[in-house]
């Protein structure tokens, strides 16, 4: 069924279709309408789930951690400072290997206070052991929520579904709401290998020693390092699993084909802009303008940021003259995080393109098409003139 | 005053089922070990536990060996009550109406870093039993002061003059949420604790039990005196055993028996532990006055 609704409603609709059993959330702009919608679904009886209105984001994720440990499908959502407040819990959920799904409605972080969009919130949680998927429009939001549960439960790693605050969360766009019967064909019910159960007692997340240790039967159990290595290896395996899931999704819903990178006019492009989130759709307009001038340029939206699809990035970018990374976040004192990741993926390529880094849109600073156009044109026409430091777009002072 | 005390458990009819394996990592003479063993007997096998970092985490053993036979979710320090909430949510989703969800946290995990989550859960009316074992400091990290450390106590963060502030009255804070059951207990009276858990299990909504647990390592006394010192805290009227059942307060057990009787001087209690060595005679006299006034209040209600 096609409807016109907000990005937050697209996310909530995905959560409902995924038959989530336990939802815990705490309001924060611009995530709030998503949790309000979910409370409506539950309170009206449209959705058979436990909605737990906790007193903080730390507790929201604590509830999801426990609910997931007890064998139920759990969901939460947040933005900005709410995500930062969860930091300890993010690492706990990943270490405990719980397939929780969370929407991160991207917003800049304080101080100073801002409620507007950038990516500093989710990027700052890059190394917490969560899978991060980024969406470009409302259809991707609902589709990605469904895929996220599948991915999380297949590899036992939690997933963040990230989408731009306001730009996507509060704008209205047409999108297709899949049929429940199709979703049920796509997403099997959650059946974890172990769930907390008095009939099969287990002590979860106990103190674990630096070295391996035999259990009471003499079988050697992993130490902390093996457990963490498993997390890493399963994250790497998630790259292949994401591609498989994308194919299955396409078979059922007819949408898919680009699990890692969504390219636009890139086939013959010497120059490729790349970024996360809705900005890549904005850049499509800029690419069209520059193409009219005869500049062979395209744009790619990176959908899977963690685990980083190094091979796919290398294949997509190594034959280019220049790669231009646009970012709404920064590793302060160094460069954009994505810029660093892309350079590192290209390091082993036979041909290493020039890579540029633009920082823009922080705290919702308006991103003007003509600013993007100017930056991209400069990168394409005089790629050697721009150095290896981030260039800020739209600064006024 | 209501007196709804259930049939008293004695050492003869205590369940024989042992849910804590013999031999664990707690110090010799640990008050927590006593109440954990007895408390789990009262909770029974159809229970899921939630535990934050504390001496209890250590008591329960190092992976892959566990000292207890109940399923347990170890959670982050601030999130005990929220963790219990999540398990309850999952139990409702699975239509499980029998399993008891019990949180066990130290005084730090309850009264300081965990208070927000606990308050939230009490306000929401979560159907759990929350047990705070109060050893009156952060023992797991090496005896630092906590909100429930009494005035004058030497800890590693109040090293010379002792803690300047009073003990935080956590049971009263929790009782102010209007939950169905708040009780105190002591490691010196494990059967009273057993009966209080048994009663809590029959009630719906949040149940909070605050247990005084002497700690030889952190309090500075010989491990053979745990029960004696726990009893002395009650007999001097410093730590009182009571229940607040549906907003009605009543002293129980050994404390109830003190009504109208002469209590031992608090000084006797202070002399047994090196943590009180910074307390002056004047300070002890002041504390004695406060205790006397508190008991004056009890006698009037009684
Ligand atoms: C967020 C966080 N801060 C600090 C710690 C370190 N820490 C672990 S246990 C503990 C003290 C626990 O005290 P209490 O709750 O009273 O239990 P006890 O050790 O006394 O049994 C502290 C400070 C931690 N694990 N997590
Ligand atoms: S430090 Fe105290 S509370 Fe902790 S295990 Fe030792 S005796 Fe028990
Ligand atoms: Mg303590």
C-alpha cells in the first residue's frame, strides 16, 4: 500500500510489521514522533507489544538488553544526546551479542545545544560494535528496519538504522508499506540459541578472565579476547549476510540490488562524490548540473558503514581520478571519519585516486546546492589543488 | 497497626534445596553470602536474577563457572531496575505469569548510581522484588564511601576524619513511591529475611527489601563476628527491622521486641569495628541522642 507520511512514521510502520515484542524508548527531538507513533500502535491494540516508557535512554537500552536476553524481539530509538547517554549500554548490547534494532534519528550533539541534523551522534558511536545502516529516503527507512532485524538476528549483533533528523524524520514522502504476509515470509520469528530461562539456568555476562578457562567438565571456554574476536569476525561476516538479505528482500518486494553502496551516474565517472544519508540524494541534483557541463561525475551513498565494506568500496572507487567525501561529522583534531575509512580502504588498491574531504551541515547549517556545486566542481576541475585536510563548506565567519 | 506476618520459618522447615553452590568467591564471614543463600531459597527455582557490578558479581563466580543455580543477567551498574523491567516485559510478551524477577544490588548500585532506574521502575509499578544488600560502602572497588555509609565511617575516600554526612535513608525514599511493600532485614536474622521475601512473592508490583549485611573486610572486624555485629546494629536501635506494607509501617522481629525495652548503647556497636575509630565520644553521644529520639517516636506510635 502506498502512503504519504513522515520518515518517523515509516520507521514506526517497519517496527510494527517486524512484530517487535518489547519497545522501550525515551523522547528526544527529532526521534519523538516515532516513539509517539509506536505508543499509539500499542495503546490502540493495532500492535501486540510491550511499550515501556522508561525514565532515560540508559534504561531504554537496558530494557532492550534484558528483553532480548530473555528471548524477545526488542526495539528502541533515539537521537543525539540520548544516543550518547546510551554509550555504556551500546557496548554492553554488542558484547552480549543481542540482536536489538535501534533507529538513530541523526542530530547534532551539545554543547552548545542544537536540535538540528548532522551525523556526529551515530559516527561518535562507530566503535561500539553495532552495525550501522544509513537511509536516504522514507522507503529505505521502512525497508531497512525490516532488513535490520533479519541481519541482527542472523549474526547476533545489534543494528542501528540511521536517518537524517528533520530532513527525513519530519518530511512527508510517498512510500510503499509492505504487506504483513510478505513481511512474514521475509522475516522469520526471533528464535535465539539461548534465552534466560529458569529451566535452563545460565549466568550471562559474568566476569571473564584475560585467558581461556576450563569449565567444570574440563571443556575450555573462551576468554575475553576470544569473545571479542568472535564479535569482530561475525561483524565481518555480516557484510556477506547483508548482501544475501538484500537479495531475499528484492525477491519478495522488488526493491534492492545495492546493499552497500547506492551509485548514481557512476558507470563512466572519473570523479565520485560519496557520503552517508540523504545528502547523497541532494548531491544527485548537483551531479546532474555538472554532467550538463560535461564533467564525468557521479555520486554514491554508502548504506553500510559498520562493518565497513572495504572490498566493495575499493572496487567502486579505485579506478576513479578523485573521490570526494562529504561529511556531516568530524573526528575532531583530525578529519572526517568516513574520509579516513575510505582512504584506508583504497590504500591497497593498484590505482589510488585523490581523495578530498568536505565538512558541512553541522548542527543543521543549511546545505545550499550552489555550495555543493562549487565544491564538487573545484574537486573535479583542479583535484591536485586541494590538500589532505578537511575543507569546511558554508562557514560564514 | 496491621500485623499480617506470615507463618514464621524456622531452621527446621527452611527448604533444603541449595541454590548457591558450596564454596564461592566472597570473603570469609561475608554477610552477603548468608543472605544470598537464604534469599535464593525463598525465591525458589522459578526465578530470574538481575545483578549489577558489586561483590555479588564476584561471589557468583568467573566465567565459565557460576556459583548459583538460577538464571542471572549481569547488567551495567546503573541499570539494575531497568534490566529487571526488560525481563518482565519479555515475560509478559511470552505470557509467562509465574517466574519471579528479582534484582540484587549493593548499596552503591541501589542508592547512588542505580537510584534513577529504581525510582523509574517503582513509579511504573514493575512487578519485581528488588533486594539491596547494604554493606555501607563500595566494597567491590575497595571500600569507598557510598550514600548509605553512616556518618563518621572511615573509608578509602573518607580516609582520616570519616564521612561527614549522614546515611541516606533509601527505604524511605522508595516507600515514598507508594509501592506495596518495603521492608528492611539483616544478615543476622536470615529467617526474618526469608519470610519477608516469601511475603513479597505473594504481592503484585514493586517490592523493595533493604538488607543490612556486615562486611568484615570493609568494616574492620573478625570474620567470626558477622552475625553478632549485625545483631548489635539492631539491638542498639541503629538499624531497624520493619515492614511498610500498603503504606503501613510496623517494626518486625528483633526490632519489634525492643519496643519498651532498654536498648544497648550505640557505643557498644561502634567499638566493634575499626571503621568507626575516628568517631569521638561527643559524636557518639550525639548519635545516641538521635537514636533515642527515633525510638521515642516508635514508642508513641506503638
Ligand atoms: C558505570 C560504572 N562506574 C563504576 C564502576 C565500578 N564499580 C564496580 S562495583 C562498584 C561498587 C559497588 O558498590 P555496591 O553497589 O555498594 O556493591 P558492593 O561492592 O559494596 O557489594 C563500582 C564503583 C562500574 N562497574 N560501572
Ligand atoms: S568485601 Fe565485604 S561484602 Fe564484599 S565479599 Fe568481602 S565480606 Fe562480602
Ligand atoms: Mg556496598
